[in-house]
């Protein structure tokens, strides 16, 4: 099952944020292989958001002047040029809420059908009380906490393959006994070398797999070992098999990714394909929902399209 909603599409440049995110290009290439059908889903509400984010932060985010978030978030201000902005930031907030709603819908589909690939989501840097790394809310944790609140699941894993550490994920789930996390990412680079050791971005995941520069050949072995370690820890906590796994499927470890902050890890197309097979094989028979994660420049679609093709037997 591929989950697609045409209204999720947006271009950061519309809001004056200069990030080479080619969402519409991704979709057009996937549509060449698969007939995507638009699917509506209900919006998450404030109660859903408050399970994860602070009231004060949400008052700003959903208030009359959400532009304050741009002014107080380093990554936004670094790439922001007001002269290029053609749409209000409040419009981006509404798009983001819709995108997060899709992540929850994808989790429901995964529980019902065993598998879902959602063409959206992956906002894994957001913290409880602030935006971080172009992520204003954390869709994956929001979805899982809603599932838990509605007693649809008790336990979950989050596996993050974005090139940047899933620091928001680790921070938001650090003391949660029911949600275990794995992040495989660059050993150095943003966000880890941009902040002091006492910053939130250094909050440990259940399993962290930092990959040093120029050690791409160890990536696949370390991923396999990390998954086995996660399963061992999960078993020790009393649930060898989680009720659901959410996977942030970053395309930015790819050697053709153009974002400067992703350049310390450069996997070949073949390695990215093998990464997908490791995930699909290891998680077989567990409900799994994949969200997009990072991917920048004109070649990101190659990774997402390949995953859609390779995962066809599962949906």
C-alpha cells in the first residue's frame, strides 16, 4: 500500500526557505511506475499534538504569528530569505499538520494490512518545545502516541535511516519504555557537531549507529548488527516483536544527494538498495509504516522510487 495525498505537496521556497526539496519530482517519478490514488484522511487535532509537544509551543505554532518560529529556529533563519516568500508561514503549518495526519493514517494502514509506504512525513528533528532542522512537529511520535492512547498498540520501534541523527525522536522517547528507537547516521556533521554535548541533539537513541566518514562499506553490516541489538533490547524489555515499526526512510545518505550537510556519508545506489532489502527482510511479518525522511536535489527520487519497486511484494 502506497499512501498518497496530493495536498501534502509543498515547496519550501514558497515560504522563503531555500532547501532543495523536490517533492513534486519524487511523486512524478513514482507515478511513472505506479498509479497513485489520492486518499483523504482526517486532520489530527490539538489533543494529538499535546501528547508530544508543549502547550506554550503549540500556542505559538497554531496562533496568529507562527513566523516567530522562523525567527527563533537557527536552521530556518540560516536558509530564510523573506524577499523570496510568496505564501504565509501559517500556510506551511497547515500543510505540516496535514502531512502529520498522513503519518497517522499510514500507521493505521500498516496495522490493518501489514505494510504502508507513505509519500510524506519523517519530521524527526522536532523537539517537545521547539522546531528544529526544518521540522516543526514530530509526526512519527505523534502517530505512535495516538495509537497508544487509543489502545491500538502497546509497543513500537522507530528506525531512522536519514543521514542526520534522529535527535528529536530520541529526545521525545528517551524515557518511554514502550517506544524503542534506532538511528543510523553520520558520526559527525549536523546536528552533532553544531551543538555542545549537553544539547538535546545528543540524547541517545535506544541504539545509535554513527557511521564515520569514508566508512560507507561498513554501513550495511552495522545496520544489520544494530537491528539485532534493538531486537535483543526489546526482548529484554518484554516484547521481542513490537506491535508496529515506523521507519524514517531517508534518501539523503545517497551519494548523489546535494544537501551540504549530508556530504559526510555517500552510499552508492546499490548500497541503498541493499539497505532496503535488509529492512524489509528483518521486519518481515511485523506491521511496518515507512515515511519519506530527507532527500535533497534532483536524484532523490531514484531512492524512493526504488524502494516502492522493491517493496511491492509486501503490499
